[in-house]
C-alpha cells in the first residue's frame, strides 16, 4: 500500500480471466450526478466525458472483478434538493459508489443521502474546502484541489517577490465566496496586507468600479479568487483598459481552456494554478489515448473525471467486492495512487481520518503566453 501506483498499471491489471459463466455475470453499477443545464454545466460536461472515456477503457480490458461497469447518470441541474433526490434514485438503482461532478452546494446536499444509506461517494473535481467538514460523512471523499491548496501554491510561487500589499478579487457565487475567504486567510497568514477586497456580482456588465478602487489602493499584486468565468473576464477587461500593471495571480478556474476563446487579448502574463501538467508522463499517455479514441485533445476537466472513475474502480478492485462498506474502507486506504491530475510527483492519498485526497503539493503554476496556456513554471506548496 505504500508503493506508488500508476493508473496505467491498474489498467494493465484489469485484464481478468473471465471464468464465470456469461449468464451469471452482471454489471458493477456506478452512479454519476452531473449537471446538464445549470450553473455547473460548462465544467460538469467535460468531467463526465472523462468519466465515460475511462469506463470504456476499463471495460475494454475486462472491467472490474470480472464484470463490466455500468454508468447510471443523473442530472441535478446544480440544485441541492434535486441532487439529494438523484442520489436516492442512484442508491435505489443499485449504485455501489456515486461520483458527484456538479456544483459544490449540490454535492453537499447529496451527502445527506449517501451518509444515511452508507454509500461511498466521491467528488473528483469539487474544490470547496468545507465539503468534508460540514457533514461528518465517512462515506464521502474529495479529490478536487482545495482552495487552501491553490493559494498555498500561489504563495509559494510568489514568495520570492516579497509582496506586502495586495488586492483580492472574487465573485458572489457560493464557491467564489468560499474561495475568497480561504485566499484571504492564506494571504494574511503569509503576512500580506489585503489593501483592497472587491466582489463582482454574477450578472454584472462591468468590473470598472471595483477595479478603480483597486487602482486607488495601489497594491503590489492582485489575487483573483473568482470561479465564474464571465465575471473574471470583466475583471481582465477593466485591468487592461485601465492600464494596470501589477501582477495577477489567479485561481484554478483560469486553467479552463474556455478563457483562450472568451478572453482573447486579455490573458498574456496572467499567472494561474492548475492541476494539469502537459509534460507529466501519465498526462502524455492520457492525451494520446483520448485523442486517438475521440479525435479531440483532452484537457484538465476531462482528467478530473478520468481519475475519478479510476479511483472508484481501484477501490472496488482492492475491496474484492461490491459491498459498500468494503469499498469505503478501500477508498479510505488509498495511498500513492498516481493519476493524470497533479504535478509530476503528485499522488492521491487519503491520510488516516482524512477524506481529502489531492496531494497538498500537487498544484502547478502556469503563466499565459499570449492567449495560450504556457508551460509549468512552479510546482508544489513548499
């Protein structure tokens, strides 16, 4: 269990000798709660594509425990009450583990069902720091990079700059507000004074009033904690229009490739955290396989879903059973599982008593070069 395992090795190990008569075989049902129409749709869709690709890959190699995986997919529209209902439907349909790839608040509510029904529950992409603390649910696990991990990596990268006075910009979404609070705590812990803190409301048409206040405060750097793409673009527009020059260090929302289309001409020099290193060997293999199968080049959101399904299947494989309690125990025992996401040396591990599994040193820092996401310039939070 202490040995670092690669997802490629797990895949190779899933070529099973199928000695069970065909008529006796059934599927291993894995549930997915996604968002097809709501706020999380732009993020949930590519994560789900990664899940689906991973299942096809695993099933092509024989599945798990000699059985094929059957995905049961439900749409919660990013609505917490609907998410709980969908979780109940998946449990009733026989899902042995559920993946949530919708909005963090919806995922939080779905936990009430997975706790009550003792069903293993994993979110491979949500980053909210409170998902494992507000509900004491031993069946729930999180492998998305926490906001605290993001700011720690940005601060490690910026340590040599010795910033003393900084601005903090966020949005008023639930996750945006949480991320901003975590960013502020990290900045203050690092001894930086937040001389301007501004919020861009969802649906705003301009960020100029907020950026005028930032300019008046004259910070040495600006940290962007926003997680809503249109509002982040407004910040960049105002930043450029006002001719501001202070460095911009942004959350992992800026790692989503859509910025290269919707913020053209605004991105050059923007620093952002990511969990995707194109030079990582596991990433190169993933890109090659995904591109061959789909004629599309994958990106980080696809990778979250791909790693998520492999984490779930790896737990089932080690449990040697579809018993939900044994799967939960196996998930908690995950150590050193190296996947697509994370820096080159990063691996998923759930420390004893902890249910957040993303490597604290697993984030990378990248800088936009023109409108393209540039290479990794820093890794970790050391």
